[in-house]
């Protein structure tokens, strides 16, 4: 168990009203979270009696791969990065989980060990529900089970998109489509600000840091200019022509 989770388990559990006040103060309304949406107030209250809100700083390890889940984590603010590590110590970034998603519910529901490590790249806030209470609630409440199935389906589709991206595209195409999707998500069609260091982004795209830099350099002829962590998109149509974005890979589900 990671030091962070040990600290959480040793923290006195706060009451439901205090928890609701804390979440509301942070701009989070429980019934607006996808997991709680549509649930009766009594079921939300039951879950929150077994929950706590936890703020973590960048670099915090939420759990290690191989650990058995003690909590179902829900991202309230910020994000968590999921890493896979080989027996030789090689590490790759699998994906980043952002608010308001659940963090690896498949492991929590089955009680199986995590297949990835979770680290926090930015100041973040999580709702933690004790795993046993979460599983019991899913067993008892069809509406909650439906919400969890929706989360699992969303994550499965996201993983399929990622696999298609890795297997069907060249490194340069992956980088170009990443930039276009990032600029769309950030709401700035003329630029994309890299959210992580380039080594991590390269790892998520299944390439080395050197290949990532070469792809950026090559895409200079397709309408981009690199300025540190900011990538200026000078000609989005030319960039799209070079990397062939595909909505069945690059667009997120609603």
C-alpha cells in the first residue's frame, strides 16, 4: 500500500454533512457527478458515509501496480496518470484520468490487483469510497450498477481508441493528431500547450522522446512552430492533411 493510502486510512472519517460542505465549497455537487446522477438521496448518503475527500500534491503516488484496491477513487479536480512498469523497471504512461472519471473501477469491482500505478501530476482532489462499501452498493442498486457500467464502457472505448492510434498510425501522425486534439480540448485552435513534459507525452504515444522531437520537427513543414511547451498551429488544415485525424480515434465520447 502506498504511503498516501496509509495516511488516508489513518485519517478520521468526516461526517456526511461535513463531506457535503467540503465538496460544495470546492464547487462539486455530488448529484452532478456521473456516478451519483440519478441516484436517490438515500443511496448517495449511504455512499458518502463511507467516503472522504482527499487533496494531494503533484508527484503523489495514489497506489502501486500489484496492490489490491482499498478505495474507489473519483477525480473531483485535476488528474491522475496511470503507468505500467516492466519487471526490468521500464515505465510507460498508459493514460491520464481526469475529472469526473472513476480511477480503474474494474480492479475495485473485482477486488483484483491494480495493473498500473497511479501518480498525480498536478494539485488534485479525489473522492474516496471504501471499496467494500462500493461493491456492496453496486450489488444492491441497479441505478448505481448502470452508472458504473457506463464508466467501464467509456473507459473501454477510450482504450480501443488508444490501441487503434498506436497500431494504425505512424509516429508523426500520432503526434500531429495529438496536437490537434489537444488544441481542441484547450479551446485554442491556433496553439496547443503541452500539459506534461515531452518524455511523458512521448510515452503515452508509444514513442521515445527523440522520436517525439523528430516528429515535431518534421511537422514544421505542415504548419506548426515549437516554442518550448507551446506548439503554435499556423495552418490547421495543412496539419490535418498531414496526420489524417479520424473521429473514431480522436474524438471523445459525449
